[in-house]
C-alpha cells in the first residue's frame, strides 16, 4: 500500500504501547501496577455528570456551532480571564474535543513548511509529531535539574533561535518533569518571544493542578503576550474528564475564527451535551469542592510515591508541586541491574515487578549529551495502597 508521503512524518504517543504491554501482562493473570498513563481514576464532579444527563434529557444532542456553544465560550472566557487577570470574550474561544486538538490546529493555522518551532524535550510527544507532520522543524529545548526539580535551560533555548524561528511551545507545570517557571522566568520568556516576534502556544493543561494552593505564573498573562499567545485549555485533567473530550483554544479572534473553520472541516462541532456539562463545571462553584478533594487524594498518592521511590537504592526523585507525575533519575538503579537502555529497564520492571511506567524516551527525541536516565510514573490512575504495593515490588526487584 502506498501511503501519502506526509504520513511518514506523523508521530505517535508511544506510551500507549506501554499501556498495551501492561494490559497483556494483566491478561496473563498478573496484578499490574499502572503508573504509565496520565488518566484519572477519580470520578468527574457530580455537578458535571448531572448537567450532562440533563442536557441529553433536554434533547441537546444535535450539531451546534463549530466554534462551540456560546454559553461555554463565555464561561471559558470568564474563567480563563479571571485566573490570569486578562480580558477575554466568547470570540476569543474555540471549543475543541479536548486539549490535544489545539496543538495541530494552532500549527495548521500559523505554521509554514520550514518554520522552526521551539518545543520542549522531554515534552508532550504530540508537539513533535504535529510540527513534523505539518512540515515544520522541531528545535528542542531542554531542562536542567535544580536540586528541587527541573528548570528550562534558558541559555540553551536562546541559542536555538535563528531567523527561521517563529514559534515557542511552552508547557508550564510541565509533563513529564513538573518544571514550573516563576515570574522572573515567564517574564524572560515573554521578552524573548516579543523580541523575536514569536507566536506562543501556551499549553496550560496542568496549570490549575497545584498542591500548595498558589497560582501558577502564566506566560500568557505577561503584558504584550495576550496578542501573540494561544492558550491550550482542557477539562481533561482538572475535572477528571479525559474521555469526555472537552477543551478549548483561547487566543486572538482572527486566529480563533480560522481554528473554528478547521473544526467545521474536521469534526463539525464538539459534542453538544458535553459542552453543556462543561458550562456547569465552570459556572457552579460546587465543582471546585470536588476538584479540591481530588487534589487532596492526588497529594496523598504523591507523598506515598515520593517517599517510596527515594527509599529505593539508585533512584532519586524530586517532589512535584503540580500535576501528577513523578520523574525520578534511575541511572544508578539501571547500572546496578545491568541496563543501559531505559526502555529495556522499563520492560524488565514490568516483567519482574509488574510495575508499568513510561520513560524519558516516550517524551520526544532525547537530545545529544543526555547522560542521566529518567522514567515517568503517573499516580493519577492508581490508589495509594497499590502505589505502596507496586513500588514495594519494584524496590524488591531492584535491590535483589
Ligand atoms: C501537556 C499536555 N498537553 C495536552 C494534553 C492533552 O490533553 P487532552 O487532549 O486529554 O485534553 C495532555 C494529555 O496528557 C498533556 O499532558
């Protein structure tokens, strides 16, 4: 079969292969400890569930505008604006079936073949896939360990800029490192974007999932950025709604119009009754009570996972202050077990301890000069008890 040439540039989320391997092992009768995927096993807030049932009962099941129903666009404009201290209107919002579609639509709207895009590595792999699929060039920037976490290697990022650089993709509260930029760093990134006239995709999938209750410093909120930034917003993580598929692009009106035209071409519209549920999620303050409970549960899991990982010989892990990913350095544990390839180490961990996790290699191409090996353990889909049990087995295997 002769496929279109461009298909060879389309990447994937290779962590789904880890998921398949975990399922295969479970089918062999093993109890598998699932740390591989960023799905959430906690319930969607009842306010949202009830609103969806009501919307269906009321017959809100047909096509709706490609850019989304007006009440949801207004609610999202208000909510995102309030959190970031910015003014947005419904016209700045294009509702999407999840956050992921914002990436491709942003690039299709603005990027020409050969344009260079600054994007994180490790980082969400769909950036790399979509940039290359649409003919752009990934210029991966990197992170450095700080002792208490990771930070953008700013000098390295600056060194990647050429006259062809047109975009910056930035993901504060980052998947997978949990790196979080403070105000000074987002200011410096904003200066850079303005100086080099870059468009910015600000992936804010996790920015409202903070454990200390403090607000994130938003690149999108720095003066001069609103007009050059598209925000990727998603209901998936904050409201435990990964499979519902609801998100949005928030940005300058002319871009939003084109992105909505892409919606019309691709999906016609985002599922209508899911959008009505989203309105309730944003407008009913009770929803936040459930989000707070969810964060409490995730924090408890994080603490259990953090303590146990650090008790394993050859593993070092920082404590993430956001999202739900632990990103430990496993170099010494690998050496001790005789591994040089981190994916082979992960496969052996599944075979010997039934613990399933992703590795740095699942998050964009590794960069030259990387010497340390990392894995990512998500604790969003596993109970504290199973974290204890699973990491206990991992420890027993590594230390045997
Ligand atoms: C950094 C980041 N951005 C975007 C997404 C997309 O989320 P969704 O399409 O489920 O809303 C994810 C999902 O894991 C993510 O980790």
